[in-house]
């Protein structure tokens, strides 16, 4: 997409400073110790799902590929690192030439995940892999949290369109990523123009109370909006009295009025009343859009209401109670020495305080039962058993530092629906519960 | 600061697309109706604090000034809007020339706020003010949420330094703003290099488990780190056995070892044990840094532990349970007609579903009682009474579209400590409660 190259307003020239300082100082120490080039395997996984959630949703993978490809230290960044005494001269020289040349495998975007799922595997030298920790986790933890909330809301909406409207409730650039993740999770459009610009997500808009209040009467405001935007527009009908507003709206726009938006009150009651009134006025095709602090539960509670679309803000972009995932980036294997042919040895932190860490590079598969329903998340090390290889989850994402699996957001969005559809039915219950699939460790990982 | 001009990696060339589509279509409709130039006053306020919180913290004001000054529609953005049929030709022409030329007043950064506090007041034509809604709210809602959490944590830390380490738990650019807001709220440093680069916040780093696991032994890892980074470095001592690691650390670095970090286990117990061991080994000046899912409650529970610094991640950048504020941007007054000398009339949406909206441009003051303690947040319309004028809270931030109140982050950080210090003592209780000051409406606003 051409716009991405403009760098406006979302792309940033380099992602190399989205990095915690210790990554650079570890590189410095490893360069000096001669261990920086040891072949290493890092793995992204979550030890648990957010409390009560039945599945997680992988999102942000496409953004990770962009971030890793753009991870370069330009002169301005190097000057900052030098001036701040973050690292020494040999390290600065090494960073100046840096680009990631390793391999990345992982769950494709939109796939679901469970505790222990090897969501992303990064392989290369220790130094090149350790540098990517923060930026990879930032993206996956944020985007997957929003996508998981979006997925639950899209289940609750049962086919009715969902509009992402949360930009004002989160950081202005997080908002753009949130709109993207929401689309992967099942939303159909966004109010955020930057998300339309950067990712081609369909953008929509209605009107604010300010527009009505600006005018000398609600009728003036509706007239202004319809004359400029056409009868297909969406009129906001709850600035003063809803019944009065609906009557005025149909008088001004005629029965072909596109939609009305309700943003306050008991939406269930008001939606029924407005539908009845619209029908009586002959505006049978005028749709009803509801907004106002919706989450998946509120959406579900409106299932029987005559609502045509939901606009969701705060609760979506804050992950509906879980604004981040707890994915971590852990070294799971590294070469026994500096020789590039040295064998990989599995490594893991000693478990303390209940933190589960399983060493070794993992594969994962999700076998189906006789009814075609997923029965477990099987995670193993070593060679994947033949009967599981067909249900393997990871795909190649980058080879020698180049992305090999770019895809459209629609592909990720469709994958999510398919993956969720293979889970046991209880996956889509909104009530809190255990992960809908058990994670089973196979091979050496089971030890 | 020179770095800000590089635009790397945080500054974006334009903030004009951090905008919800309806803002542009409202401008289009108002341009056509001839109402776009009506003088208008918009106000940012929160109807409530996050549940249980006793005060809010204004943060992001400095970023708002940057965002408003850079709010321009470059040709690439206009081409996108045209191609997507978001607005018509006259509106595109208007946008091409757009820059904000109005006035902004508000609470200075670091100030505390309460329900109804007029945190920011934006005055200009309807069209120029309505365009800024989303970007202003994004910044204030995000940054203030993080600053509020930071403030509570800094109270709990009672003078011990707090390190911001949350980049990996939030969107990569939200992380930079979060580090900034955390600094305003009382944190002293960050692990996020982008925040050091962009805002000059001191950056720090320790080491990760991966560094220890990379090496053939913990001793090799510690030796590599100390040889490269000096004895003042911070060694991570919980990869295998803490007691063993502390012994090795002091053997390798000597008693001048800077610090050890503990990232798991019962921090209270482990910190005591490590302190005793360090002292026995003669490393009396070696500090203890603790990390691992800390929040204000965990920090408070470590008050009696021999801890020298806290590293906080997830709970800080997600606002410790409240990742966003509920600030809104409402039209509160507008001219009675197109004449630039037309008087302003107060406007407000009809209250429905308990949403409080008070029309008219507000002032706010925080009078002190006889002991010098703040006694109320007084919010009024019309002329401010003389006895309150000395305790007025708002300041001029932009005049005719130009920022007039830029200041250092340190100034905001110091202001926050002062403002919090004037609140009743119960402000800093961590337990849930009511806002520590009542909001009183005065003048016409009380009607």
C-alpha cells in the first residue's frame, strides 16, 4: 500500500528504540564475552489466559513483521545511545550494521491460542534475537488483547455489524492498532480515519451531540446534516427528546433515512420504542445504531432488540477488562558453544513462584475428535508425531530476516472465524471459565 | 529538544488523522449550513473518577499542545479522504488550509482533578474545535490514566525510586507516552529507550534470564556482565537458586556490586534473606531491586522490606485496573449566530441515563481551609468571585493557535507533588473511597 511508505501518520521510520535498555546492554556484554553469536531460539507464549477467558486470539503478527524488518539504528538513534552512555563503541558499531537475519515461525494472525501455545518462535544469534523482545511483546500483547475482546463481542453480536469507536479512549496510535485488531477479531468498520488510511479498514461516522447543540434547533441540525450528507446518513436522536427527534428526523429526511443512533438510556427499551415509531412513520428500512459503553454482555443482552449495528469504544480498546495479555519472550534453546554447528540445548529458568517454563523449541498441533471438534492443544519438543503433523499450527513467517507470509487483514479475519469454529461449543460462552482446550505436553516437553 | 525534530521514532508528521470520521462530516455539514464559523467553547471533563479513586491526575497536556500545533492535512491525507469519499470538495479545500487558530485553557499538567473539573477548554470556531475532539481525548484519557496509577504507586513507594518497565505490556508507542506520564506521576526512570530519546527521561536497565541461560553457567554470565558493564551493574539473581546466585554475584563483582534484581517468589521473604546475605558478604551498599507484577498494593506491602527500588510494568501502563479515564469533550457554549460579536449561549445535552452535563464555559478554583488544606473543587460559570480568583486552577495554554505554556516534564512532576500535598490526608489512602474533594457548582452552573 502506497500510504504505508509516506509514513503518515502511523508508520515510524524505525522501530529500533521500542526496546528496553537491558537488551542493548546484554548485547554489549555478550559481544565482549564472545557469546553474542550463539545460535538461539526464543519463544513467545502466555503462561495463562486472562482470568475466565476460554481462548486467546493471536493478533499483531503482520505488525511484528513490519517492525522487525524496520528495526534499524539510524545515525540519530546511535548518537542518542552514545550521548547517553547506554552502550560502548564496539556495540554502537555492531548496532549500526544491525538488521535481523534470522527466522520467525508462529501462529498465523487470527489463530486462537491457549496457555503454553508457542505463538511465535524467533531463531538466530542471541544478539539479534534478544533485541526484538520488547517490540514483539508490545505488539502481540496489545493487539491480541483487543482481538480477544473483539472476538467475544462478535460472538455476542451474532452477525450484526460492529463498529470500532474507541480511539478517544486509548493512546492515539494504540487506537490505530486497536482498530486493526478489532477487524481481525470480527468488527466490520471503524470510526478512526488513521486506521482507514493505514490499513484500509472501512471507516464510518454518524454525528455528535455537539452538532445538534451548535444549531438553533434540532430540526436545523438534522436539515443541515441531511442536505450535506444525504438521506442515507445516520442522525443522532438523543440530544433532547428521543420521540420528538425521531419524528423530526423522518420529517426532514423522509422514510429513506439511513439510520438513527441512540447513545444513552436503557437501550433495550428505547430501541423497541424507536423501531415501533420508525415503522409507524413508514421508515421501515431506517436502521438503528446503538452506542454507549457497550461490552460483550451488553451486546448479548440486546440480542432480541431491534438493533442493526453496535458501536463499541472503551471496552473494546481496553480489552474488555484485560487490556494486555501476559505473553513473554523466553530463551528456550541455545547452541552449546560458539561453533555454528554446535547442537542446540534446551534451557529454562528454574520454576519459582509457580512460573512455568519448558525448555526446548516447541511445535504445536490441535487434533480434532471424530466429530471434527478440536480436542486439545498439543505442545511438544523434538519431532512432531506423524498423526499430528497434519494439524500443525505454526507457519513460517520470516526467513533470513525477510517476511515470507504477508497477507491481507481479511485473510486473518477469516482464519479467526474458522479457527474459533473448530473449538468446542463452550468456547463462545461469555461466562468465565477454564480454557476450552487443555494444553497437553508431548515428547521431551512432557518431562 | 533536538531529537523531537528528527521525528524518530515517536513524533509523527501529522496528527490530523487521529480523528473520528464524524468530525469531518460534521464540518462538511456545518460549512454548507453556514454554521461552521460559529464561535464555540468545548470543554474536557470527567463525569466521575474511576471507581474508588480519590483523585485524578492531569497528564498529556504537553502532548496535546504538540498534537494541536501539528494538526494539518497534508496532500497525502487529503488524497485519502477524497478517494474514500469521506467529505466533499469544498470541505477538502477547507481542510487543506486548516490550522487551529483558537485558544486553549486548562489545568496545567500534573495538577489533580475531580468529577466535573474543566480540565481543558477549547475556544474557536465550531469547525476548528470539533476536529480536535478525538486526538485531545486520546491523549488525556490515556496519559491521565497512567499518571494516576503512577501517583498512587509513588505514594506507596514512600520515596524509594520507581522504574517504569511496562513497554512490553502495551502498544509500542503508547509505551512511550506511558513512560512520560509515569514520570509526571512520580516515577524516576524508565527502561524504554524511546522515552529517553523522545522526552529525556532517565533510562536504566538490568539483565534478563535469557542472558544467564545463554551462558554455560551463572558464573560465566555474571562475569560477562561485570566485565562489560562494571561492578555498578545490576545482576539478576533468580534464574536458578537465589542464595547461590547472590554468593556468586559478590564473588564475581566484589562487595561494590551495584545491585541485584529479584523477579519472582515471595518478594518480602526473599528480599530480607538477600539483604542479610549481602550484608554478611560485606556488600552493604549493594542495592536490591524488585520486579514481578507489582502494583501499588504490592509496593505498599514491601514498605518494611529492605528494598531499594521497584520496577513496575503491567499494572502501571494499564492504569492499575483503570486503563482509561472517562473524559469527554463537550460543546458547552456557542454563539447565538454567525456574527462574530454574537453573544455566547450555554448549551447542554438533556440529561438522560444520569449523564451530567452543565452548559456554559466554566472556571474552577480550589480554596484552602484555615489549615491550608484544599476543601472543595469549586466549578462555576460567569465571573469568578474575587475570593476564589487567587485559587483559580486553569491557565492559558494556547493563544491564537500557538502554545504559550510549554514547560519541562520536571515542572509537571513537581506540580503534581505540590497539588497532591494540598489535598486532605485521606487522598493518599490506597483503599477505595469517594473523591477526596467534593465538586461544588457555583453561579449559574449551580442552577
